[in-house]
């Protein structure tokens, strides 16, 4: 239960999910061509979008939902740091980074949470 | 199809619209993105389940929004009680990237008889997965069949996302707490890696690092609309790095 049950939830989904997302795809079809990908505005938009995504990652990490909150912050931070370091060391392999991060979280979490 | 086309690619039978669609569908299931998408949406559905959304809602968001990172923003913002306006702005800002993606893809997709409204569906399917694979696969598809081929690709990739949703949702509901935590951890871990991979310029990397630092500070100081401000503050600072870098050149 989170206040987004039933028809209201789907209405919210259309208003704050579907429309803000697809307006850009629609504009892409309308504009069609002649867009400078290196334009200053698009560079700014890309950095803002990247920062928002980074913010979401930090939010889930520092202020996690339910079950992840049962794992202490120090363990969550250690796991993501190890995972990211593994990703860099393993020639930017996403799979190895993910596997190491998850492994650390489960292993250390198992010792701590019990 | 003209005879010169047939001579140029002797092995290629003239494709009907539906066989082009199924060719695209088949190509999607052979793509490496199958694993990426199922994994991503397992994490997203786990997050949604934990925040109290229904499976139908998560699946509908997958069909309607069709952008993993934006869905994570949508779910975590709504789930954590952010205002609707802030959520819409954050989702919208995270989706501006589709504009140049669609613009870049259109010239390849347009055949001699393609009407503009035929392009709306493939434009909706445009996301990282479909975009990358279209550039790889479309050159081998006859121009007049490319829209249907892209629709096939899009439906295939979307079905992978939906399968991931179902798996993630039910696994989270039935696993012991620590493994549920591990499922929820999939999203920050995989998105950190994929964002770092996509951040090719110094400015993008700065945006990533600054965003990770700024958000906890804003939450700690109890500033409202924290996601939006993180984007504007950290994003604009990173953009400043881009300007500084360019001025030095």
C-alpha cells in the first residue's frame, strides 16, 4: 500500500511517467533532423540527467527501501565500492562488477544481519 | 521491390510486413540485451514491490515509459513520497536523451513510403537496447521494411523487460530478507556501472560523482525536491567543467 492503488495509480503513471518520457520521442519524430548533438543545451541536459541518475543511486544506497535498510549502511557502501572497483579492474566488465558487489553484500550481510 | 535491389542482395527474399516484424522479433531474442533487460527489470520490479506498487502497475510502467533508469527514478520518487511535479520533472529530464536518439535513428528507419505516423511506434520503442541494435542490424533490412523490423525488435525487447518484471516481483515477495535486499541492491549497483560506462566525457563523469555526493547532503539538510536540485546543481557544475575544458583548448 503506497497511495498509488487502482485507477489513480495508473493516472499518475501516465501523467508523471508516460507523458514526460514520450514527449521527447515525439519531438524527435517531429524535429526529424538537423539537430546538433554537440549543442551546449544538449551537453547541459546530459550532465543534468546523469546527475539525477547519480542522485537516484545515492538515494537507494543511503535511504533504501524496506528490505535493503536491514543491511547496515557500512555494508551497502562496502559492497558498492567493491563492485565498482571490480568493474574497473576487470576491464570494465559490468557482469563481474555486479557479481562482486552482490557477493560482498550477501556474504557480509549474512554475517552481520544474523 | 525493384530488380536491382534483388540483384544487389541475391539471398534476400522480398520481405512481407509481418515477416519483417518476426525477423526483428527473432533478432531481439538473439541479442545480448536479453540478459541486460531481464536483469535490469528484475531489479526494477523488486524495487517497485518493496515500495508497494502492484505488478500490473510495474508492467504498465514498463510498456508506457520503456526506459529503465527513468522507471527507477519514477518508482523511487513516488515510493518515497516526492511530489508529482518533481517526479515528472525528474523523469522528463532523464528522458531528454531520447530526442537526439530518435533524431539519429530516423534517417535509417525511413523508407520511400514511410509516413510520419508510422514512426511513432518505433520512436516509442527507442531506448538504449533498440537504438544500439538498430544501428547494427538495420543496414541488412530492406528500407521499406525497417519500421516493421524495428517494431519487432521493440516488442521483443519489451517482452524481455516484462518477463524480468514478473520474475523480480515474485522473487522479491518470496525470498528471505537478505536475498530480497540483494535484489534491491541490483539497481544501484548495475546503474552505477552502466552510468559510469556511458559517461565518456569528463563533464559526464563529474556529473556522476557530484550527483552521488550532492543528493545525500540535500537530504541531510532537509532541502525539498532533492532529486531535481541534485540534477540542477551537480549537472550545472559538471557542465561548468565542460565549459572550462573547452575554454582551455
